[in-house]
C-alpha cells in the first residue's frame, strides 16, 4: 500500500465528517469538505462544461467529465480532483472499478488560500502523471486560471479570467464560459 | 447541533483509509468506501442533466439551487447525499457555510452495493425525519431510478423506472430524463 505520513494532526482531529483523504507523493493529506462557495463553483462548472462536452448539449461532446473521481496514479498518489475530464479517444469506456488508473486529460481544483500548499503539490503530481491541462478556480477571488503542460514537466499559464468575464480556456476553448454563474449565490 | 452527537475522533480516523466517506446518521458514525465509477458517472451525469435546466435555467425553468455532495447538518445527523436541491424560494441566497442546516427540497442518493443498506434504511429515515420533500434513489448496477415523495412524514413511491426508460419524476417532472445517460460508459 502507500507510505502514510500524517500531516497536521490537529487538522485530522478537527476534521469534519465528510473529509477527503489523499496521498500525494506518499504523504497523506486530509482536507475538509468543500464549503458552500466551493461546492457551488465546482457543481456549476460541472454543469456548464458537462452539458457541452460530456452530454454534447450545446457543445461538441467528446469527453467524460466527472465530479470528484478518485485517481490512483502510480504507487504514491491517490488524488481526488474536484472535477476531471478524459477525452473519449483515451477512455472509450469507463472502468468498472472504484478508482481510475488512467490519468485525466484535464483536472480542475477549486482552491483557496487555505489549500494553496496542497494544490501546488497536487499540481506537481498531476504533471508527473501526464495530465495536460489544469484549471484552478478560486471562488473568493472569483478567478479562473488555466494551465497547460506540453512535453516538459512544467505548467505554463495560458490565461486567467475573473468576475463576470467570458473565459475561453483550453481544452474547452470551444465554449465561451460565463464565469458569473460560478460565483452566483 | 446537540452535544449528544458523537464526533469522529482521531482514533476513528486512524483506522479509516483515505478512499472513504464518513457520515453521522442518527448519532452513529458510518464510514463507507468510495464508490465505483458507475456511481460517479451516474451522479455526475444527473447533476449535469438536472443542473442545466433547473439550476442554470438553460432550456428550463431554473428556480433551483443544485449542489453535488453538499454536507448537511440536520438535527443530529451529518449527511452527504450525492446531489441535493433547494427551491430558490426557500434558499434565495446560498449561505457561505461549511455545512447546510436547511434541509433540501430534494435529495438524490446513488446506491452502491456497499451503501445500499445504509442509504435505503437509515438515510431515508433521516431525510424523512428532517422533512426533505422528494427523494430519488438511483442504482447504476440495476440501471434503476426510484422517486419518492414525503407524505405524512413517510416516503410514498411515485415511480420506479429502469434501463432505457424516459422518466418524468417529481419534482423535476417537466424534464424528460433519458435514463441511458446515467448508465452510458
């Protein structure tokens, strides 16, 4: 199994019931559940991208998009992104098992200053396993940042959009994504 | 929240693997394994299919706030349904909170073999106790959807559909819901 290393014992004792455990580079992290602005942003982004790129309604389809899938990547990483997508060519059929061992083509993490360190470690892990697109969504800053990782290990920032901008961000640049619904309460 | 609720302790968490979901139902701690991919697929797809017309109001009436895996703190219970919806009249603005204390108008549980008993027995009772007015149970492996309405504090089954049926189920009966979208891999 994985090498456990408990981080911040205090956080674990105080962890709310619906916690998410992840292993990043062999170290275990326990994260509190998404609070409502984060859950809202993730849910809405899933609806907007999912309609167009997963269901193919008002968009080209061609993707499988899932909310909080469990990724078992390599021996040392168990990662649960808020949203992830696989191009159909790479995953023509969903696996039956509990976890995905095929790295997604795109992941999205809803971030906050509290999760910044973990998010950076996860970004390194995603790069390590060949994920090519990464978005960070910060509901407090009302900001979406899109990154792309070409052949090298490093993430290149493609752009950032905020407030009520329309984002056209790879790999979903075919959609003019209205950001306002992500922050709307 | 009352003092009689048993909170997860460090010792409890120590024994739980990261790929689990913890809930408190009627004062007892339940730890469930993370479900398999057909579960995540059905939940993600249902969120997109309902979210677009009822939350975003695209090609639909809007009027709802729909969130994936919200943490609900209702009475002594900490429950995490796969999807929940609040009518906007009851929740005109989403609170910024770690957990919702207002019972949803609708919840959906996607069942796995490992969670079916918990979901059908204890969680259904908890949702009835807290006055949730509509409940859906989706079983991806059976390819079935059951819809319930709360009448006199008890669940009354409104319908039971499976396979490739097109469903009109309260409270979202204006939407013809193609069930194959939930099972398609």
